[in-house]
C-alpha cells in the first residue's frame, strides 16, 4: 500500500495511528492515512504560529510562492489524478480537471490585489484602511472536491499573509496529504500544515486556542457545531455549507435544449456537489418533455470505475452517502414518484447507483426538501410562476439556483427573486476565482473567492496619521 504522511512544520510526519481509506469503486480499503494525535495537532498549530511571524511580512514572496505552488500542482496533475479517483470515485479526467483547476486558483490569487483604501487625506490627517492577516487559520474540507475546496481556502488565506493547518475529510485524505507533501518544496516550513484524522480531529481544531479563523466547508449539521465551537473564543468563521439548489424551467424554454444542460449540472460529480441542481421545477405544459429529455440522457451515460476509459460517472463516495441516496429514492417511490430512469443500485461491488430521474415528485417529499447529494434528481410540476418561486425559496437552504428560459430578461428577473447566494440564468455552477461564492440562510456564513473571499481572511485596521 502507498504511504501518505502529514506535513507539519515542513516535515513529513506519520500519524500516531492510521486509518483505512476505501476505494468507493470497490468498497474495500486501498490505502492507510495517518491519524493525527493531539500532540501532533499542537505541533502543527505551533509550526503555523511560528511561520506566521515572517510569512506575513513579505507580500511579494507570498505571491511568488503561490505561483510556484500552482505551477507545481498543475505539473503533477497526471500523477495525482489516480490518487483522487481512487479515494473519491470521480473519473480520471474530472480528477485531472480538479487538480489543474486548483493550481489555477492558486495562481489567480497570487496576482489578486489585497484591498486597501485611503479614506481621508487632508490638512489634518491621512487615514488608510488596511487589511491585516488574522494569524493561523484552521481549514476543514469535505470529500466531494477535496483539493479544489482546499485551494479555495489556501490561496486567499496565504496571499493575505496567514498560515494554515488544513484537514481533509477522512473519506478523502490522500490527495490533500500528497498536496501538502508537494508544497514542502515551494512554501516555507509551517506555512501550510496538513493533518488527517477522523471527525473528532476537526472538533479538536475548532476548539484549539491557536487559530483565529476557521474556514469550513461541509454539511449544515457540522457547520452549526463549528460555529458553536468558534463562538466561545470569538474565532472568525466562514462556513460553506449544504445546498438544495432549485432549477426553474420557464414556460418558454425548449426542453430539448435545456434538459441536457440541467442534467450536467445535476449529475456533475455524481450529484455530489454543494451547488448541484437538486430539484427541477418544470411547468405543467412542458413537464413530460422535460422529464423525458432528462431521462433520455440518464439512460445513455456511462457509469463505472473512474479509472476506466470512457466512464462519465463514478460511484457514490461512501457507504453512508450511498445508503442515503437509496433511502431518499425509495421514500419518493413509496410516496408515488416514478423512476423514469434508474431508481436502484448497480449490482456488484462498490457504491454505484444508477443515474435516476424521478417524475411525480412533490414538495414535502424528503428528496425534494432535503439535500440528496447523489445521482438522483426529482422533477416537480408547477402551474403558477409566483407560486413556484415561493416553493423554491421555501427552504432553509439558500446556496444557489438557476432559471431556464428563452426570454433572458424575464428569466433574469425571476432569478432575482431567488433567496440564494448565486442565481444563474441558463447555466448553473459557473464559478470563477473573482466571483464571490457563498450561501444565504443555512447554506453558509460569509463568502469564498473574489475580493469578499480574500477579505474574509483579513481583519480591518484603520491607520490614522495626524498631520498637525
Ligand atoms: P461533513 O460536515 O460531514 O464533514 C466535513 C468536514 O468536517 C470533514 O472534514 C469532517 O471530518 C469534519 N468534521 C466532522 N465533524 C466535525 C466537527 N464536529 N467539528 C469540525 N469538523 C468536523 O460534510 P461532508 O459529508 O464531508 O460533505 C458534504 C457536505 O458538504 C454537503 O452538505 C455539501 O453540500 C457540503 N458542501 C458545501 C460546499 C459549499 O461550498 N457550500 C462545497 C462542498 C460541499
């Protein structure tokens, strides 16, 4: 079995113990990851605190280092892609795309301006608003896009002058550990520490006295626990949490044109994307056509081991998630929905589930109201536009949404009525390092990416110089 180690203070560190990492295409353990002990976590935070003293002082050096980090990561995409595929399940080409995209994110932030403003310059005073780094950041990530979501944090946090202790999900620790090892070549010791372990390690990080900021991506339930843990020490938090994105198809849409795109955005990464389309609202007049067009794509796509040529969709990442998708589909079918495509697991080893399109789904069904986070998409019929917007908004979630139609102005107005952090028109999950990304309501606190995301890793300092 390949050996993976943590990165603490620039050194390679084995865990006090280890835990198995399952290949979801086979359902069996294929690697061991280090289990970070309490003393090792203290050492990681101490290393980050020590490195912070000099890292924060030289902005140019930070920009150069982030460029080097991005270049190095991109150059290793082919080597790293099978590691990501084996632990996460996604096809090799998607894994390579995630790695290259992560490198791109590091390089893009390397050139981003750190906000600075002179708000007064007169006879009496010169007043600047400066963005200072916060110190040590604790970063915690989920299993769906382990490297990309880590780099959404690493890039702005390090650019702003912070140092970091990063913990990936126990389901997908390997790519992030390998990334940490790679970064030893281009970042000063202690700037980026990568530790791995089970969920309690995350809780120990949020309770630790050293970090001043917690940046967390994961579920709503865990996000609330993170916020509680942070509150007693007034640590700053950014929370990127779950979503239940609606796609509203308007009555002037062409089902044949929009359905394949909606399918892509619903099943990307096998539906395991915070901002995948998770429920489709189709007008009664077009309902059957939308359902059939989605199902036609679902029946055609190739599901299989992500390491194999031509596979478009891999397995669900882990057994609990696989069981959850199964349970939500069974619940919907039990309440009268019809699986027009899929509807059951793929026989054999691994956590494969058929791409599933559910007709006859309704608000109030668990798969409509909850986050399924898997390859199953409910389609809900509507008759009144006002009513459907209300139903789309009638959720604790508010991550993203999209509106699909031929009259773009009208679609855009409807998008404006959605209570969510990003509202797209005729697309979904179009993201960019300059574009802030965050959720309303239970989908999050704060933003990642863009100027707002960068500011989230800083504290404001007003510097006021008297002139007289
Ligand atoms: P999760 O909440 O179970 O775990 C996320 C991370 O938190 C893991 O690293 C886990 O080990 C750690 N953790 C667990 N308990 C903790 C605790 N008490 N304190 C601190 N850390 C703890 O989520 P998951 O199942 O890995 O990921 C799926 C969820 O993530 C979905 O809800 C999805 O929508 C969400 N997500 C959101 C975004 C976004 O940007 N909004 C992006 C991707 C995924």
